[in-house]
C-alpha cells in the first residue's frame, strides 16, 4: 500500500492560492498596501497590519486616509474578507505575507531600511513552513535576500525550500485615474523558480494585465528602480534644457509639444519646480548608494538629482526677478505659493518642492501665503503653512507663484489673476499663456519660457 506522499507545505499553499482558500497577510496599509489589500479581499481573506494604530482605527471605522481610495471602497473591503489586526501575531496563520512599507532616506540622504528591518523581524517571529513571503517596497537590488532571506533563516527555515520568497514591485501611481493594480502588469522575481511561479499565480488572481516573470529577486528589484531612475533622469534632462532655452528665448513647452509628434523614440517629460513624492526623488539614491559599494559612482543619477533640486532655487530666483520687474520691494512683498502638493490633483505633500521654495521665500520676502485646493497645509523647515482662501490670496498677495498644476489652476484665465495687489505671476508648470498674462498688465515669469 503506497502511503500518499505528504504534500510539500509550499505546494499546499499553492493549492490554497489557486482554490481561493489562502489567507493573505499585508504588513503596511499605506498608499501601496491598502489598495492591494482591498484588491485581494475580492478573492481572498485578507488580514492587514499597520504599526500606526490610528490607521487601523480609521479602517475599522470604514474610513480611508488615502486620496485614491474612498470610504466606500474600505467598507466594501470590510464587507468582503478584509480584516485589520492590531497585533501582528494575528498574521501567523496566513499562507501569504506581503510587505508594503516605506523606504525613505535618512537625514544623511542614505537608504533608510528600518521599516523593512522591522517587518523582517515580524516575519522571523510569524513565519512557518509553506508560507509565501513577498516584498513590494522599492529598494536596491539584494534587499529581499538581505533582509527577508536572513529573517527566514534566523527562524531556522530555508528560503525557497521551506518558505517561498519573492519580490514584486509596487507600481502605484498616485492620482492616476487610468492605471491601477488590475490593469498594470505585475513584475515578479523569486529566490527560485518555484517561488516565482507561486507568487505569479497569486498576483494573476487579481492582475488582469498579466504577470511578468523575471529570474530572481534582484532582477525584479532592479526593474522597479530603473523605472523611477528613468523618470528622474528624463525630468532632469528636460529641466536642464528649460534652463538653457529660457536664456535663448525659446519656449520649451512648444518644443516638447512638437517633439511629441514624433511617433517613435521620444517620450515627453516636462520641466517644473523640482521633483516631489516618496519615489522619484528618493529611489534613485538607493541604487546610487549600492553602486558605490560596488565601486561605481553613478554620475547620471547624482547629476539628475542635483539638477532637479536646483529647480526649487530657480523658482525662487524667477520670483525675485518678477518682483523686481514689477517694481515691488521684495522686503515688503507678500508672495503666495499656489499649490503645495507634489503633483497635480492630489493632496500628498511628501518631499514636495513647495516646502523648500516656501522656506527660501520666507527668508527673502516679507510674507508667504499658501493656497492649495487639495492639501490643507504643508510642513516646511520654517513651520507649517495652512492653505488660505483664494479670496484672501487675491486680496493680499503681490505675486502668485504657481508650483503645482492642479486642474483648478488650469481653469484660471489671465483676468482671474488680477488680485487687488497682484502685479506678477511665476508659472512653473506652463499653466498660462505668457502674452495673455502680460496683456492684462501682469509681469510673467515662467520655467522653460
Ligand atoms: N514631474 C515633473 N515632470 C514630469 C513628470 C513628473 O516635474 O514630466 C514631477 C511631478 O510633478 C512630481 C514628481 O515629478 O513632483 C513625481 O511625479 P510622478 O507622477 O512622476 O511620480 P509619483 O512619485 O507620483 O509616482 C512614481 C511613478 N513612477 C513612474 O512613473 C516611473 C509611479 O508609477 C510609481 O509607482 C511611483 O513613483 C512609486 O511608487 O514608485
């Protein structure tokens, strides 16, 4: 009589994933982890854990704290199979653990992997044979093996053999109405072929756009970091061209529009006041840091960071020039910063270029006011600035500096800019036609123009 071969624990997990019985644990319920938890809760039981008790409390009340996720979506998730654990030990009986925690930079500008380290400590405590562990947080190649591989080994298990381990980069684009988790291809790379396969089967359950398998975790990590470096470098290139064309009297925006008519080999990026958010200004520094450990100084990455950082100062210089041209005494001037979110139509002000622009302006003009239709306030090195009513701006400001291209500002006509004292406009996002603004008697300064 043949004794049925006791199914390998990882194969049991695989079977539960494919039958929909698997229980999925998500560590980190921010702008990456929460949409993922809700997407999976349509098909699986999901337990979410976040170290921030305030977030757990809000979610339990069916409330969202993420721009792109409504309270209704959270309530629906709770109605499906989404549960919030206040104690990570509840994740112990999950079949799958997915980690979606922040990867910021520390004060020195070096990678801060403390959130991943903390999550790895949790994994060490809850991991058991047969589990699938996936990291989604953007980091330098080698992080998954270095942190989660090590945690699994510290728990006395072997990645690949006892526990499937993979990296699958998040591609969440805040404010993007067109692309989300379901219709954006998902890249997956595991410590071994089986880990890649099982993780791919898991994501195939929710990602209609398909899963892209790569040979290992480091390759998958490199894919994500290249995507964001590509963006950062191309934004820096067009920022540098804008600085050149300003001096040559060429309209950079007209140039980009025309160059975009080429049906191949050109991708439009746009100049601006600098690059914000938790990804583009930070992720490239992760590879830069790692490259130096391999004896390579990545000049492109570092230079593009410098150029994008300079655009904040350039915005302040343009403001000073506009005040001068308008005959305004800068020490008596009130300047309004229009838009503090790091990009259009979102409320997120993380790493927003507006913070340093406000800091520098505060040292050079009498008063800085802030307006933003989405973000209530912004914290800067010189204090927190609350968004004030447009009425107050138009009654008190001498100069309007447009930093974020919110739709509300795109709808403004030059005559709408004629506040009681407004004499000058600084346009970092090509929101207005310079001649039309000058025609209503205002001084116009614009990035790339
Ligand atoms: N920006 C420009 N010029 C441009 C495009 C953007 O100045 O042509 C500025 C924006 O105003 C903003 C910053 O760059 O301040 C970043 O904006 P973004 O829309 O490029 O990026 P994020 O940080 O909101 O999201 C990025 C996206 N990455 C890429 O597009 C390659 C998103 O797909 C990633 O998932 C996300 O980073 C992430 O989480 O990594």
